């Protein structure tokens, strides 16, 4: 009698998972006419009215602009999760493609699941949609459920999300901040500072890494259909690193979690 029960429970689990909405890493907000900077200025005014602030901007190549935004609400939600700092700033992108400027932003719900946050960032997603609009999600062919993203592993032999790359240890948080700021100001290793977002009890630094690096800790975003559909996402820029608060031994650690989004 136990086997039918086990089969029924397994079927229920599959059905529950299938019922979960599938998410993609980017949201196309609008297709606008005009110059990239003009479209970006108008969008930034809408974002400011919605309570967002610009943390930094980055132009990876001509005809493209990345604007990193944050808010008090976003920082508070990010501070409640171990790796929430990676989502403390969302990116809004402006890309010239033909005669139009595509306005898109990283999907907060997707990022919340991929970074295993306690919040699903739904309030942030709602405010972004109200401010900029929402045409469709894109960035992958099929999308991933929140459950899939939280347990995602790229491939055998690659690190898991909760096994970050550690780039350094410092005697104190203040010493770490000073060293990182100095290194970015000097553009050591070809890296320069794009923005910095401080969270309660920690500091989150973001820098532009000019070298190409394989990014492997979140689902691949290569989707051949994007080019056919006339979509161009700005994926891995800028590169994100997080400075964690000192541990019990007083040591602060600099972590990196490259995300394919």
C-alpha cells in the first residue's frame, strides 16, 4: 500500500513545481525612439519619482549604457540575506539597436531567487514596472522557476553558489574598504569603480572588470532566439563583488559571485 502513496506524493511534487511561474533574467521595459542619453535621462527621472537613486553608470561600448540603481527599500531587503548585497543594486540598460533604444532592467524576482534571498523583491519589481513599463521577460529560452534557481548548479566540477571565490582577507572592515577603494582608484588589474552601495553592517563594492572572465554560477543566458527577435541584453556588466562584514575572528572577506545576468 505504500507505493501508490509514494507515487502520488511524487506526482504532487512535480505538479507543484510545474505550477511555479518561470522567470527570465531581464525585463524589456520599452522600445523608444531617440538618442541613448536622452532616453536614459527621461527614464532616470521616472525612477527618481518612484524612489530609486542612481548608484553609478557605465558605458561598455558606443550605443549602450548601464545605469545601476538602488533604494532604501532595496538595501533594507538586501541586508536581510547573506548574499543579498549582490542584488542591492539593480541594473537598467539602454541599448541602441537600429532605429530604436531598448530599455530593459534586471528582473528583481529572478535575482532574488538566484541569490537565495529571504525576500522575493516583489515590491521592487512592482515599482520598476510602474516606472519604466513591462513588455516581456527575456534572456533565456525557457526560463527558470524560483525553486530551480535556488538550487541551481551550472555543471559538475563547478562551484556551488554557496561556495564563493574568496579574493582576500583583511584585519577589519575599514581596512578592507580602504584597500579596495585604493585598488579601484589606481585601476589595478584593469578594474575601475562603477559604484558602491553600503548596506547596514557591510559594504558592497562594484567594479568594472575589463578582462573577460567565464561566468558560471547562474543559468546560462545564451538564447539564440534573442537575435532573431531583435533583443540585445547587456549581460555581465559590471562585474560584482561583495565585502562581507567581519566574522567572529574579526576578519573581513571579499567575495565574488559572477552571475550570468
